[in-house]
C-alpha cells in the first residue's frame, strides 16, 4: 500500500461512559468557568434544567431555543443573551441543532463550549459550523467552534426514540463513508471511519429491536464519536453537499435526509472510489456498500424516500441545480443531470443498484 498523506490531529477532550454526565461540574471547574449559559431545543429543556442543577451557582441561565439548521436570526438572539447575562461559556446539551447553536455563539464570541450529545450526530467533535440565511445553508471551519470538552453518556440516549436514533446513526455513518474517499483521506482516519461504521451497524439494529439496550446504545455512541472525528479531520463530498442543500434550501429534517440520500450518493461514487466502497461493505457485512446502506436503513425502520419527509417532486430540478452550483470535491465528476437522477431515485425510495 502506497502511503502519501498529511494528517492534522485535532485537539479533543472526551469523557465517555455510563454516568459520565456526573463529571460536568468537574469539567467546568477544570476550564475555570464561572457563568455558563445552558443551551437546548424547546423539547429538551428538561435536560437543560438537569445540567443547570449540576452547575449550581455556575449557571447563568437556560436558553432553550435551538432549532434545526441554525438560522442566523436564532444565532443572533442567542449571542445577545450571552452578552446580557455576561456568560463566560456555554453548555450545549442535545443533538446537532443545539451543538450547532453553541458553535454559532463560539464563532461570534470565542467562548468555550462543553458539549453533552444526546444523539449520534457527531458534530461535537468537529470545527465545522453551519448557518442558514435566506434559504441557503453555508458551512465553514474555525478552530474557535471546537468544543473544549465533550461528555458522552449513553444514559442520555435512552430516551431517544427509535425513529430518531436510527436516522441519527445513519447520519454518523455518512461521515465515515465520505471520510473514506475524501480528497485529504489518510490511513488513520480511514481506519477510525471503518470502525465507526462497524460499531454503528452493530448497535443501530439492536436499538431498533430493544431501545433500552444500554450496550447497544454504547456501541452506537462510540461509533458516533469515531464518525465525529472523521467528519472533523477530513473533507466531505457530494453526499454532504446534497444534504446541506436539501436541509438549508428546502428545510428537510437533517438526519432523515442523510439516511435517505446516503445509499444513492454511495452508488453514484462507487465506480470512482472502489477501495472505499469495499471497506464500507466489509464494515456493514454486506455484499456492496450502496445496497448495504439501504438495507441497514430499512432494517432499523427509517424512512427511505424524500417524498416521505416533505420534499416536493417539483423541487428536484432546483435542488440539483443548487447542489451543483458550487460543488464540494467529489471522486466522481458532479453532473447536474446525473444528480437529478440520483435525487429522483431518493425521492421515490428506490433501492440503489448494486455496483461491483
């Protein structure tokens, strides 16, 4: 195997394990923080209250207003609240929406983030941020948004419904798949990505069958951590561009969009990235990568068609145009007509053809 690569290791502190949330106050003390704003979505405010109680006198307040895709106006409101309270840090407890809001605050204020993920999104391990403005989702990288500590407690995923757990895990698998054929792929991240796919493929069906299986939850969360490292360490490609387009411009739910698009993006790139697809298939225990990803989504009860999550067939042409306007790097040339065909297949939920 020819070795020729560049590898930048991101700084990270991870506290992982059942009951790890009990160490929140110690992590805050380690960072010498005095007044933290606790972030959550409206639906997870109960968890924000639990975090505030753990922080005791170090909690400046709760801001339970995080929403999907981080609209600019929501980020501006949160930054104003940070300034009003004089907070010197944030605790982001929740999924990608909440952690994304924490990153938007850090981007503007440079305040440190402590992340407590409750889903398998993986964004807590990355310096990548995303903001939506005027129907366009834009992403970027900045070291300021990388959390100073991440607390992974599988107990906090037990209340995550199967209908959310599965797509959230598939979203994490998408990070691993694209890391394997990234423009700046390297053997270290590729090994972690392959292991991440295997851990998630092991845990997600077990969670679907028995949501209270804490060992399965541990496997999935471990896989999500590895996926987050992969996402933060190398570039992404066509799949992520498509999902950013569908989410930012058509307001489709983030994790479910990843779940539906991923098998089709893998099929699109299969001939151009054969070695990566062999590793994906091996990690899934499947005959081919695209079919294996589709079958995994079906096995966990996830929705597999864009029409089922709010996409209009009339918008497919527009989505293909937006997605190819400023394309990310991709191993196969990005062609608008071919991308539209991909989106048509995803719209109808068709099983991608096997590629040898």
